[in-house]
């Protein structure tokens, strides 16, 4: 389980401080992650509620022992991970490899454009020393998004159709106010889907990634947020994606006094969202997050980001489509996409891409050894699959806890149904 998933659970815990099973669970995960000191704090909190909890006492003893061990061997452990063998496969030096091979490799090995949308023309937003946002006119459409048929249907009904036919929508009383929040595990196509929505509408697409804005412009975020919304209005009709919105929308209630600027940023975002309707300006706001449970609920009220749409890991047909897409630009021989799709349940779109690039890397190594170009075969794919685990599982675990302990108002019914269908609840 990665740090982000643990963070998600910690956030859930902040809302449910008295939930003993959840806290014990968090403590266990912290122990697994080697964060023994934090685990001990949580276990002590559990004991404050339930002094005779045997499981907790046992865990506490183990964690304390592990902590003192960590103190003794911690430094030498760190050194040992630093050897030359620790170089990740992704750092493979293609240029050197090409030189050694004596000629450059055929085009199929060349990397894809970042978003698979090479015709799009990008312009960067204003702002000294870097872009505040990216704007372009995407040519990808929903047809380019593999699978996810339910999500597409709902996007069509709740967003695209009313937007294409504003008069009809108004007549039926369907408000065009408000934005849509896409949520789900990382790498499953939220950002990609938002681009496709803009592509469908022939609208400009602007992305403002909240984490970037914070990294670069701490303290100026209110002004920048306003600037982004203004620029989006000027570019109308436009779809504005507020990506990784949990960064800005971390619950106001969990912020300490030092984070006053963050609170102001949330308030500014509320202001911008509320003023959207009044100007009726052809600006449509989408937001995306991996951690909807961290979002200030004020942002989710009617007229704001009031509809949540779950973007799940690709199902089997979607996996086939994604795999095909990534193989299409590479030399392959005897690749059985159906078979790979059947073996990659829970893999995200990004994981599948990783499988293909990693198989390509293995074919490349073999080419180097043999001195001639070897196409990617199932053997390479099988090798790659040995090393790659689906990255969505820790997210699903976090989601499970949130739904189990925090779905009182029904916001996560869609997720609840999915987890039940998978027998995770
Ligand atoms: N359903 C999908 N169909 C096609 N490609 C996908 C799909 N899901 C993910 N991908 C691929 O994975 C990449 C990462 O997806 P992204 O939209 O950035 O994920 P997220 O925003 O949910 O973290 C995309 O650029 C795309 O190439
Ligand atoms: Mg994204």
C-alpha cells in the first residue's frame, strides 16, 4: 500500500476519530510501511478508547520492538538500497543502446506523444516563469477512450446532451449550472476523459493542475485561480478541468491555523464556481481527483461540483482497446491482446501502458543481444507481467474503508455497488 492510500485512510480517520477498527487497520498499514512511530501513536489512541483491546496491545508490542530495531539498523539499510543494481528499468539508456547497435531503431520504438493527441495545438497560459494552465483544442473524443461504457453514457446524459441542446434542456428544467467531479483510482483515464469531453463539444480545453499551481505559486493561488477562470471565460466555449482538485480542496475543517491561505483558496474557488451561472458564459467546469473524500464538502453542494462520476479501472474490453492502442505503433509478432486483457484485471490504463513499454524494452534488449530487431512477442509480455502489479488495488482498499465507514449521505453509492459486485464489501 502506498503513502497516498494511507493518507486517504488517515483523512477518513480524521472524520471518524472514534472508529476503532479503522484506526487499528491504519496502524497495521503504517507498520507495514515501516512507519512504526506513527503506528504507535494510533495504537495508543485506540487503547485510550478501549484499554483491553488485546489485538492492539499485541500490535503495540510488535511495533515498539520494530521501532527500536529500526533505530539500530536504519542507516545501513538505507545504504544497501543505493547500489548500482537499484537502477529502475525505466532508466534504460536508449541513446547508448542505439549507438551500440550501430544503427538507429525503427520508428515503432519511438515514444507516443504524451496524450496520444499529436494534432492538438497547445498554448501555455500566462504567468511568469511557467504556465498556470494548458489550453488546446483536443481532437480526441469519447470514442478514443477504451471501454467505460457506463461512464460515457452518463457523461452523455448529464453533460454532453444538455450542453448541445441548451434550449431543450432548459425547457425540461435541467439546469446547466454546476460541474462534474470525476473520481477514481489513478491512471484510469480521468484526465483523458475530460479531454475527450472537450473534443466532443469542439470546445477549447484548459487544464489547471492544482498541485502544480501550489508548488509554483504558494501564497498567490487566489489570484491565480481567478486568472484561470477569467482566461477560461475568454476562451469560451471551453471546458476547464480542475485536475487533482483534492490539493486545493483539502477539508477546511482539517486545516490548522497556519493554512489560512489554503482556506482562502477554497473560498476563492467557491466564489468562482458560484459566479459561473450568473455570467452564463459557455464555460463548463470539470474536476478530477483520486481522493474525493478529502474534498471540502462545500465544493460539492448544488450548483458547484454537484455530480460525481466514478471512473473505474478498465473492464476487459476496455483493456483490450487500450492494449491495442499501445501496441499499434510498435513491431509485434503473435500478440494475443485478448489473453493479456484476461490476465490484467485491476490494471489501470497507465499500468497497461507500462506492460507494453516494458515488453518493448525486453524486445529491445533481445535485439541488442542478437544484433537484429526482434518484434515484441507474448514471451516478452509474459516477462513484463511478472514484474508489474496493478496499481489500483491500494486505492480500492482505501475506497472500501471510506464506503464502509463514511457513506452516510450516499455520495458513494456508485462505488458501493462496484465494491459489492466485486465482493469487497
Ligand atoms: N479508458 C482508457 N482508454 C484509453 N486510454 C486510457 C484509459 N485509461 C487510461 N488510459 C491511458 O492511461 C493514461 C493515464 O490516464 P489519465 O487520464 O492520466 O489517468 P487519471 O487522470 O485517471 O490518473 C492516459 O494518458 C491514457 O493513455
Ligand atoms: Mg489525472
